[in-house]
C-alpha cells in the first residue's frame, strides 16, 4: 500500500505527521476493513437506480422547488417571490446590499450575484423535477401516477417562473442520467411559456381518470399552472377553460420549518429587515400601507400587535421606517403558491376580456369569503375595470411571484400601457432615478453555455 500526501493551503506539517503515524499504527491491522468504508456524504449514481433512489430524487425535487419559491436556501435567502416584488412595487429595499438596491431601482446588471443565485436555484429545481420524473418512470414504474405527474407539474411551474421574471433569451439546459449535459439555446419568454403547458398536459394525461386526494390535488395543480401560463400568453378563453373545474378552496402550499427551510419572506422582511412594504412607490405602486386590506395585513415595526419590535430597516442610512406583512409572521408559516382563488381570478379576467359583466360577480364572490371586504362596484370605464382587476390580483396573490408578471402583462397587448403607467419611475428614494428594467437579465453564469450570447432583448 502506498499513500500520497501533499500540503495545500494553510495545512500543517503536524497533520501530515499525524496521518503517517496513524498509518504506521495500523500496519498490523486488516487494512481492507478501513479502505472499504463508505463515505455517507457521497451518493453514487448507482444508488439512485432503484425505486428508493427514484423516490429520493422526487423528494429532493420538491425540496428544491421549496427553495426556489418561498424557502430559505443555505445563505442564499431570496427568491423571485421577493426579487420580483422588489423590481415591481411589493417591496422596497431596506438593505445596504448594492445588488438589492439596484433591483429596487430597476437597474439590474448581468453581474448581479443575488439574481444569478436565484436563477441558479430555479434552474436547479427545474432540472431536478425533470430528473425525478425520468427516474420514477425508469426505476419505479409501480410508483403512484400522481407522483410522476407532480414532477411534470413542478417542471412546468419552474418554466413559468423563469419566463415570468427573465428577459427574452432563456436557455433551458438539462443534465441527463450519467451526468451528460445538454446545453439549451436561448428561447423567448413566449417559447418558454409554450413549454410549460405541455408539461402540465403530460401530468394530466398520466393522471387520467384516477381519483383520490393526492390525484385530485395534483390534477388541480396542473390545471391552475396551465391556466396561469395561458394567461401569460394572452390566451384568455383557453386559460379560463383550463381552470374551470378547480374548486375555489384548493391550495398548494410550501411548508416551512426552522429545521429544514424557513419562510424566506419572514426571514428577509420581519427578521432580517432587508425588505420593507412600500406605499405608492414611484408613484404608481399600490398603497399597501394605507389600504388596510385584510388580505395583506401590514404594520410598522414596533407598533402594537406587530410581529417585530424594531421600527428600523437594516440600512442605518435609510430615511423610511420598517413596514412588515403579517401574512407570514413566523419562520414556519406556509406559503400558498397555487390556489382555487387564482383559478377564479383567471376566470374573472377572461370574462372581462370577453365583455361579460359577471367578471365583477366573480371578484365579489371571492371577497365575500373574507371578513371586512365590501362588495366592489363597477368603476364604469374599461381602463378603470382593468385597474380594479389587477389590484384584486395583487392583494390576493401578494408576494407569490405574480405581481411582476402581471405588471409586465399590462405593458403587452391587449392592455398596451406605458412603462410610466405601471412601474415605479422618477426619483429613487436612495438617490438618483429609477432605471428602465421591466424584467431580469439572464446573468453572467450562463456565459459558460456556448449557445448563449446575452438577452435577445429586455422587452416586457
């Protein structure tokens, strides 16, 4: 037996000597017993090539989806549920980090490390879902159909999130079994959106006519995901049809715990004080503070009943106080990422587009489910009706990755609003002026992909 030893970095000669002495002391032992030990932290590819391995990949994919939506992620604590709200009007940066301030100012560069990490986490969830449904089909053919279907739903959900947030020019790369990498070519947002419904359709096909709690819930996940993506594509009637049979009380929630993944919104808004809830930002943003809407309860830090006693944001030079949301007041509060309420909102928008007056009835049906919400009256003009619908969406779907894509949709047909009518503009509260970003760039890490040459454009 020979052992090669080298000293690297700040290593000590004492360590080398200690190793030599240890080897010498084992000279009379059966070395095979020591050399054949298995490292519990190393997963061999062959370990995954079994029903148990495929199930582990499925659980891992769900964990990565949690990290890509509302869960913390080992020091990389923000996702597009927060970054999208920061670029839009749901949050203001109370931080000293240049990258977060730049996002709030709508001036995101391709070397923004925060956004680069968030994109990587989202792609990781997407690829994990792909790998999981392939592993389940190959190594666990007797797994429940809903488990395989749910992985297709997760893949479609991450694709929708990518198109919701990023510029035109998104490569979708994959890592196949055996570590073979397939580098994607840049796709427009519309092309990425078109891929997601195909995965939702596959999920629905796998489920077929099976019934049961998990089967039904997975089916509704696919239906709402499909409807959401078709809405992003401007296919209003198709979107409405996709969600028609989803019950209003359906929920898909990300669970959180301090022992696994804490709620990232609580972490950065209430605990870390890095994000604060703004008021009429820029000045077209919504009046989150003064609306006093029970769907998005907020309070100023230090006031009675507020989940934080600190009235100040993290940045000591900030000229504004800390405002926090009370939807998720603890680190283990679950976050709804898809729901029957969203299904009804999709239907309401389709009805409005069709000129059907029952769009307002649908909104009021939802409001009747919440104590303290009075019925809405028809505001009387086409523009005001659109304003009202999107305001309702904003309060129902707060900080769940919907606001930025909704603001982007308002810039596209059939709404065709100007940037100044939708996004924060003018003087920025921390100095200078707002930029012109309406989405995030694909960042520098993608330059390792020889097919990628930057965003095609930054159009909405």
